[in-house]
C-alpha cells in the first residue's frame, strides 16, 4: 500500500489552497480518508480518538446489509424462473438477479454521490460518508422492476430534500432512503404497488398457471388470508417483495452484526417488535375483518416490518436520541406500522409511513424526556437544600 | 397641486420593484401560502387567481388611500374589510360570468382573497399612510409579486404532474413511450410547498451573494 500513500502525497499539493485543482478539495479529501485513516490531530482540547469513526460505522452497516443484498439478488432470479416454470440452477438464478439488481445500485450511488460531492464542493465542506449506507438501502427497498430513471429521480429528491436542505449528513430529520421510497410511492404509484413490480418483467413474460406476483401484504390487504404463505416461507423469504426485505434470515443476520458491534440500538429495535406485536394482539381482539385476525408473528414477518425495524428505525440520526425516548419511538413505530397496514388498505406498506412519521416526532419525544429529567433533578436539588 | 413629484419617480420605481423580489410577499414575508398551495395544480387557475389578486390589492390600496384621512382609526379594520370584500365579490361575479369553469376550479379561494394576509397587510402597512398613486402602485406590485410565484409554481406543477401547459400537451409522446411517467406527487399540496421552498432557496442564495 506504500505506493498508494506516496502517490496521494505527491498529488496532494494540487488540491491545497492555491493549487490547480483546489475547487476539488473535498472530493480529494473524501478519497484520501476513504483509503487511509486521517492523521490530522486536533489543536486544542482533549479528544478521545477512536478507530471506529463515521466511515467505519457506516461500513459495519454495509456489511450487515450484505446478507439481505445477496439473498435479494438470488430471490429476484428465483422468482423470475419460478414465474415461468423454468428450472434453473441456483447459480443461474443468482447471476440473473445480480444482473438486474446491480444497475439499480449503480444508478443510486452515481446520483446520490454526485449530488453529495456537488454540495460538499460548493459549500467547501468535507464529503460525508452518510450516503454509503443510504445508497445501498435504497435499492434494497425498491421493487426489482422499478425503472432506473425513477430510481435516479427518487434518489436525487431524497438526497436534496431529505439531507442537503437540512445541512447534510447528521442533520436530516427524515431517513433519506425511506424518503426515496415514499417519493416513488406517491409520485409513481404504478411502479411500486400492485402485483407486477415485484418480479422482473412480469407484464411481458409468459407466466405458469396459478402464479401471482402478489406480495403477502397485497394478499392481506385484499383480505385473502388463505393466500398468505405460512410463517416458515415468510421467514425464509422466497416470496415476491422489495429486493432486500423478503428474507428474515438475512435480516436477522444483519441485526446480529449491528447489535454485536453496537452500531444499532437494541432499545429501538426491540421496542419496534414489541409495538408491532402489541398492536397485532389488540387487532386480534377486535377482529372484525380477516386482516385483523392475522397472528402477531405473521404480521411482523410480512412485508418490510423487520427490515424497517432493523435497518431503518435504528438510524442514529433520525431516531430519538435519549434512551427512554428510543423505547417510546420504537414502540410507536411498531404500533403505527401495523395500524396503517391493517386499517388503510391504500397504504399496504405501513412500515415506511410509520417510520417517516415517527422521524418527525423524534425531536419532540426527546424534548419531553429531557424536560422531564430536568424537572426531576430540580425537585431533587430543592429537596436536598431544604 | 402640492404634489410635484413626477408620476414615475425613483421612489415609485422602488415601490414597484421591491415586492417583486427583495420584499416578495410569498418568498420573503411568507404570506398567502395557503392559496399558493391550493390553486397551483394547473396553470390556468393560477393565472386567473394571480390577476384577481392584482386587481384586488391594487384597487383596495387605491380606495383606502383615498379614504385614509376620513377613516376613524378605531374602526379602520372594518372599513378595510368592507372595501376588500366588495372588490372580491365584484371579481368573483366577473369570473363567474366570463370564465365559469375556472371560477369553479378556484371555488372558495377567490372568496378567500378577503382573508389573504397580503391584501390586508398592504392596506395597514402602506395605503393608510401614503397617497393614492404610490398606494396603487404598491398594491399592484404586491399582487404581481404574489402572482409571479403562483405562476412559476403552477408552471412546474402542471408540466411535471400532467405533462401539459394550459391543457396543451408539452411532453412529447415518444418520452411516454420510452417509459416516462407523470409525477403524481407534484399534484399533491406538499410538493407545492417544496417548490415554494426551492424558489425561496434560490432567491435567498442569489440575494446573499449580491450582498
């Protein structure tokens, strides 16, 4: 690696102030710190340096997403061949899915990073790493059939209006990846709802009898409970759905990595599940339509609930910051996700809306937790001095 | 006449130009947002709405400026409202008589010009203290400042949301055949807010640079 370091040091002056390519300084710095740990030290004040900086944290999330991504690629191929009744080897299925998913990932990264670099450049900021994760999350929550230009538009919308207007990474109110999905959902509902988007090119291929591209959530929303696959199938995830959300095994693997490394908050994650189960139980008690009678386990295995709980709700920027706040925030996400899903058939994916909704409320939750704490401590000091 | 000021003095010019840019009622004072979100789905209603507001702000400013010395301070709001309401009803009746379909699309929003903060704000801030001619110019300019934003927003919303301008197809068919879709979000009110946000963003960016 020595030659790389030397090369970077050699071209560095061109990007320093007064150099020829000074206007590209942030871009240069981004690549330099991407390749090597920065050796800059702070001038004053005591700072604890940790190797787990923002870039490394983001990388752990990326690693945690890889099982879902690989399984998603495989599932795209699996569903495609299954729909036509063609037998294919596992490798063939994976390769097919790989070819279909890769362009979506490339488009997302090019659009998103392009905008990030552009804004960093005109603001003379460093380029932040936040988009590395967002750029992988967006493809994972899109249907495989989504047109690439829509991916680009949605990514641009999410990065500009979800992040840059608030001041960039770490300042955003809403989860950018979910914002991209919400944008597609409201702007181009045809490409992300119904039975066709989830399997590659389903409109044009010859489908075997009895095959339907409907997702379990669509079945449930249509009150066709008997069509929902059993829990084991939902768990394994060879079902139609967004690219990364189907396999709960892969998601749990990711959850394990995130929790083991301490990157994601277990408080948020667990309380989302508790909220979802709690709400499903209440709906079971009411039970006036078939959707309400679905068992809590099936509810949390369906759709993007688990993916949202593990990768979206735990986003450290947009979730509540206080520990008590995290419990409330997660619990309400779980409750709202099931509530929206069951009571409003127009929005089958309640998880997306629930998380975005609670993103908006997270600062408020934190505010009341902190105020409450201040009041308690104030009362305590008063009592102590008396 | 005691007023020897020329009809288009530098001061009048300033009164006219300020509301169009550095003192725009929507983007700087953030007034009249409600109707800006509601009537900007299509170009034509926005255009009609803009003209209606220009007429109302212009003439209410003129009338109040003429009456300003005779209005008792304590009941000025009621007098102002009477003038505005009368003008709005005249505009509404004219719209109903000549462009009925647009009038139906605008529905309550023409009537709601009465409560539009811009109109009342200009009366209080300008017409009560100035002569009729500057007041008239101020009213027209504020109406135009409001109208410009409405028209810009409506232009983008109609072309992105429906692919048309004034119901004429703008986006060519081959784009649709290539997979282009109209954006459904643009038709919803949140996107109007975002468009106004973009205009404010660009405008402030330019203004700050000038300083």
